[in-house]
C-alpha cells in the first residue's frame, strides 16, 4: 500500500474528501436533530473549537450538548 491509499483525505464517491463527507454528514444529522447519530460520527478524543470565540468543547458528548441547546 502506498501512503496515498491510506490518506484520510482520499477522494470518495462524489469527489468530496473523506473529511468533507464527514462534515456534510454531521450537519445533515444536526439538521434532522439526530443527535445520537451526530455524536457517533465524531471520533474518540474529539475536540470542537469555535474559532470566532476560541471556545473548546472536549469530547463528542459536550460538543453535541452545546449544539443541541
């Protein structure tokens, strides 16, 4: 296997990168209010950062709670 095949940014079916597909899926879950599915799409050790305010939310549970309310 080459490094290209293992890249997390590998192009997928609709020309999105894997990261773009994950973000699109996450926002789809948010729009549908499917909070548990959104939480499952975030990895262990996830830290959400809001660049506007510098706020950091450690863990998927905390990130989802902030967005849910």
